[in-house]
C-alpha cells in the first residue's frame, strides 16, 4: 500500500510541475507584453500552488482513512484469530480429557479381566535320577 501512495504522490508532483512548466511556456510564447505575461505566470503559479496544496490535503486525508480502515481490519482479524485459538485450545483439552478417560477405562477393564482369570499352578515335573548299578561283589 505504501508503494502505491508513493507512486501516486510522485504522479501528483510530476503532474503539477508539468502543468506549471506548460503554462509558463505557453505564456512566454503568447503575444503579450512582458508585464502581462509575468502577471499571468504569477497568477497561474498561485492557482497551481493552491490546487497542489488542496490535492495534497485530499491525498493525506485519504491515506489517513485507509490507515484507520487497515487498523480496524487488523484489530478485527486479531480478535477473530484469538477467539479461534481459544476454541481450538478448548477442543484440544476436551479431546485429551476424553482420551485419558478412555485409557483409564481400558486399563481398569484389563485389570478386571486379569483378576477374573483363574490362576493355574503347574506342579513341577519330578525328574528321577537313574540308579547306578552296584558293583558286583567278588
């Protein structure tokens, strides 16, 4: 936006300088006395100066209005983003709480199932040792 304003300001300045130079050149080549030409140049320069001041004031007011409007839009967008961030934060918090609750339920269910399973105790297998043959008595 600043670039557009700068371009517009440059255009205005160029326009008025060109108009002033064109008017001066036209008056210099007009078939009038020098005194009349100087007076006309003076009057035209006052007139153009007044117009330039008026246009510059209009441009300044327009820029101020655009700036005010941009600030309002920025403030609105900021508030909207803050509201949306809070909503997302609440949604995330709710989702985490739901998942924690589900996890607790699953853990509790597994504990109940483990407690309900019968405990099977296997008896150890008895291993018999081979009896060594006694040496024959002689």
